[in-house]
C-alpha cells in the first residue's frame, strides 16, 4: 500500500462518546483509508468554555437527542455504549491528565495510550464506573497492561505542572484547529442528506469525500483488480467502501 501522507489528528476526551466513535472508526478503517492517526488528548470542558458553547447535558433537548443518537450509532458502528444515569456529575480532568501522562511515558508509540483511552471510555459509557479517583485510574492502567509501579509513576506525573500545561496546550490547539479536525470538524456545504439524522455518520462521509476518496479509490483498485486501470466513478468507490463497512460490522469484534 502506498503512503498517502495524510495525517488525521483526533482531539478527544473520554467524556465525549462521539470521540470514542471517531477513535474506533478511524483505527478500524485506517488501512483501508491509508491514513496515519495522531492522538491528541484534550479537555472537552476547556473546549466548550473557549468556544462559548454549552455542554449537551445542560440542554434538555440535546440530552434527549443524544440518548437516541448514541443508541443508533452504537448499533451502527458496533461500539457498546449507554448514556450513564449520573452524566451531570462526570468530569474527566483527572482522566485526561492521566492519559496525557501515559502519552509522555509511552515508549511504544501510541499503543498504551490507545489501551488506556479505550478502558476509560468503557468505564464512562459502558460499565458506568468512576474515572476520576486515583484507585479507578490505577485499575484502568493495570487493565491496559501497565505494571503497578508504572501506574504509580504515571499518577504522580499526571499531577505535575508540565502535564497540566501540556493538556492545556493541546486543548488550546483543538480550539485553534476548529473547522479542520477533532471536535472542530465541519462538513462542507451543502450538508449531506442523511437517512434519519445528521451526526457522526455524515461527518465521516464528508471526511471520505473531502480528503480521502482519492486514496481509497486507488487502494480499492489495487486490492480488487490489481491490473485494472479503468477509473471508477466516485459513486462506485463509495459503494465499495460501504460494502467493506457493512462486512466489518457483520464481523465486529469485542471491546
């Protein structure tokens, strides 16, 4: 497979279920899309404050919509999630400092950061367990494959000023990149017509259309025809991608 040189930056917070969906889908199809993924742990409350937005959990209609939206998206993408009953009380600052500290210590690229992030998402959106207390973060680290001594070091590092400053810096970067990546991803106009609702499904479709369709087209031609040189239409390429996505959903693994 050729190198596209495309790097997708994912600014995320484990308090955001849509971040989890983006995370799983990007890594699930990165070989198909031929992209590199750069994980950028940030603090969503800082993004909301800096952008002048309010959290959906503070707006009754948005909270109601999010519950039904997550149910549909969970089924579509095969990512098990349920809205926690006490969502108003959830804060992720300690968790995201912990992830930032893991990233600082991770000698295996982003392997440990991916494992820790997924465990935190599962606690927040699947098993509805605490993600704020040191004991909870210790359990997360151990499940992710860290040694007890490593977890202790990371917990100490997470409270250090450099890690706090790093999280602030990436959060500010997310704000500055709005409209280009992460939470700021904005679909081009006109907005696509979706079957039932406009949400992350349409966002991924627009990412596909806007920055990845050429790379995907070339990969599919190489994989499925090898010697075929005829230029398929854009529509045909998207149909092939949808078939791949459907096949993957039918054989989805566990989390």
